[in-house]
């Protein structure tokens, strides 16, 4: 695993950088393989990126017909719900792209007999979908490009601190009850995140600065070469993908990172 860091001046510059990175990575993958499997992040940060990719100048740079889209996590709500990550990505980007339905694999939504969200069934169903899509996978699927965000509590995807989901080492997808949100979610598990050929963590805004300083600049929890991961590590500090890990930040999110800390991470243009 190589770790790379870019700090862009503001959210708009970060979005441009991330969109260029998306194009570059897709072209790189499609030179070697027929299909590029991309896992998408939810939440608000990536919305600007998805919208930018749907703009004509970027849209025309990608062979969308050879991309397969998946979701790193999902809220347990119907796909048309305004909290749905699938709805967010569909409206920001997917509806503007020349795709056919079997290119997009949203996390399914199920309810139990009482009409409540059934996260466990959704997680199991998504694992069946992933096993069909990654039929050659021996242990876990390897996404060519995985986009992730980071919460101000150090969660990523829906792997929240203190939840059993963080420790899941067998399943590809798991249900998660998030106490502080009083809601169920479904998330890809850490083994899947760490099996990716490339992970890009997109972090923007001053609200993330304190957590990012802890995650990237606390020596014993360095992302480089940390073999013994103390159990108290935040979920996102357990991210050690097989491939490359890119931290794509804006200046506001990086404002608490010392110069030494920034220097310890590989810098990209
Ligand atoms: C979600 C995301 C989640 C997100 C972080 C950051 O479903 O909300 O998958 O992991 O990446 O919570 O969210 P923001 O980008 O909204 O700050």
C-alpha cells in the first residue's frame, strides 16, 4: 500500500482534482481490464464530485459503458427517500450518464413483517449481488476504485466507532445500527474496503479538521506501516488497502495538520 495526499485550496478545487483523478484512474484500469468496478461514497461531500463528472467536459472523457457502479454503504430507506445515497448519486450523476440498468447496483431495501427496515436481509442480499458480480473473488471482492468519506467521528462508509460492524471479518456486507442516528444502515466491511486496488478518501471542510489530525498525524496511529492496530483506533484508521490510498483534502479539512505531518505522507501534484 502506498499513501498519497493532496490538499487543494478549497472545495471547488478539490472537486476538480477528484474528477480528474476519477478519469485518470478509470482510463488506467480500462487499459488493463474490460470493466472498472467503482464503489461510491454517500453523504454530502461527494455530491459536488458526482455533479462535476456529469458535466459535458468530464462526461466525454470516460467510457461509461465499461463502468460498474456499487455503493460503499446505504441508509436503510427506500431508494426514492431523500436520505438515500442511491437517490443522491442517481440525481447528481447517474441519470445524466449513458448507462444501462445492469451497470448500477444499489443496495436493496427490505422491510420486515412489521414494515420496519430489515438491514440484515439487505446486507445478505447485497452480498449475493456482489458475489455474482465478483464471481472470481476468492475471499473478498477487489474494487478497482473505491470512494469513501470520513465522518467527524472517524467513521467511513457506515462503519461507525463502537459498532460490531467494524470488527466484521467474514461477511462482505453488514447491517449496522447507529445509536446516535437512531437508524439502521448497511455497509461494506473493512476486509472489502481493504481489498480495493485503490481507495480515495474525500474530506472537505473545517468540521473534519480535528478528526483528520488525529487520524493522519497521531504518530502511533500513522497510516504508513502500522502493523499492530490498537483496538481503540477509529474505523477509518483501520483502512490499509491492498492498493493505493489517496487522501483528497481541502485546506479547511487539513488546517490542523502540521507541516511535518503533511510531509510524512507522499504528496501528489
Ligand atoms: C453516508 C456516507 C458516510 C459519509 C460520511 C461523511 O452514508 O453518510 O457513506 O460514510 O461518507 O458520513 O459524510 P459527509 O460527506 O456528509 O460529511
